[in-house]
C-alpha cells in the first residue's frame, strides 16, 4: 500500500487475536486483501485536479429554486458540470461587482 490511513488504534493482527462474527480469526493477510480490494475500486489520489496549489477551498451557499433550475438546465444543455458552471458564473460575477 502506498498511502496508509489509520482509523483508531493500530492492531498488530499477528500478535492480537481478532475474531470475526463467524468465529474465524482475522489475520494480517485478510486485512491486506481487503485493503487491496478497496484500493482497486477506489484508487487514492483520483479526482478533480486542484484549482490552486494544494487543496481547493470549498464554497457552499443556498440559492433560489429558480437559480438552481437554470443551473441544471444549462448543465444539461452544455454537457458541463453544475460545479464548473457555478464556478465560472461566480468568477465572472465577482469581476463585474469589483469593476
């Protein structure tokens, strides 16, 4: 595994006995096999590239139903994501307001 994520305390499965609901011992080999299966379905590091350097900030706000419907309509018509359209609209709007 290239990247490691620890949830809770580490358990040394070679030293500590962890039993599954069926009574079978859960081993390091079991844990590795599960980790490999998860990584195969959800590769780490896959996703939209950063818009800046590092992690892009998230902006969230509420809007009127009519605005959301227009956003959905434009996204459907253009094949673009709603996020991409909203990002462009916000950037253009900010430029107009600042001018």
